[in-house]
C-alpha cells in the first residue's frame, strides 16, 4: 500500500541505532522506524557493526566493559550525521551515561564518545524537535494510553509522542493516573528486586486498565516488555506497541 505523503525534510541523512531489544525481540520497531523516517524525508543508514549502547554493563557497575562498548559505538557511528534511536533508554545512555563514565577520562581515551551525546535523538523527539513535524497523516480509531519511561524524563520525547499521536485522526489520548510512576523494570533492578519490581509494575497496570485503553504505547521497548510480561502473568493482557509502530500503521 502506498505511503501517504507528509511534509518532507530536504535531503536529511541519519544513522539508525536499532538497539539490542530490536535485534532480539522487536524487529518490527526497527522496521517501523525506518519507514517513518523515510516518510519524513530522511535517508536512513544502518551501520552493520553496531552492538549495544552499553547500558546493561553500565548499570551493573562494569564501567570497563561499558566504556569499551561506548568507544566501539562511537567508531561505528562516526561522522556528523544524527543518530536516531527508537529507545529513550538507549538515547539517555548516550546523552548522560557516557558523560558519567568518562567524566575523568582523558580526551584521547574517549575516542569520539562525546560526539554521541551531541548527535543522538530518540525517534519521536527527532521528528518533532529535529525535523519540525507537528502533525501526522492517516486515521486510527484508537484509545491510547501512553507510558513515559523514566529515561525520557527531562527530554522532549513525551511531548513529541503526544504531539504526533494526538494529531492522527481518530486517536484519543488518555491521561493515566500516576503518570510519572516507574514501570518497575529498571534493567537489572527487576532481577535483583523482583518483588518490588512486580509491585511497581502492577500499580502501573492498575492505572492503565482503569482507563480501558485499546492499547498501551511507549517510547521504550524495555518498559513495554516488562509490563506486557506482568499483564500476561496476571491474565489481563493488553495490546501494546512502540509509538513509532503507531505512526507507521497510520501511514497505511
């Protein structure tokens, strides 16, 4: 089916960092990201040697490993093109995590890592605040609940998701209670403190289900994976998807 036209950017080239979760579980999110970026007028490059952003090692305190990963990422994504990530969590690692783990490192030891922070965008944030897209075409008759991940706090992602999704004809955005509440995943936190993690996620699900949405949407696959697992275990499954998948579906 032909993609509907939208106001296009002019010759915008970007690099796509697909993330570990796209590689292992959410290939459809990577595909949707490419489709949406191309519809917005971008030429998308996908470096083959990309791996992880390094956040799992960083969160676990293994800075030696996470620094090596960051240096590899800087090498793979060298140049000056924007780096687009369909994950607020991975974007936050580039924007903030690397600054912390290289805080006292000499410049020559960073191997271009500083450049990652200057060029990395979460995809919805990039569409709205990088390309200036404030509307999106198509129609979807959906009641949508949005979960803002902890790592997108203080960024433009939450507002960007609402701007784009809310502009689609037929979409009703639902404001859920305790919107700032963490889903409880936190990477290794959910493994180290499973009971606390489950309690936090259950509270989030209670607030979402209270609004009776057609689907739960987020800009972070890790949150969606965690909440969906809890929902299925509690026998109250709820359709869920990444925000960029909604944008791709709306294109037709």
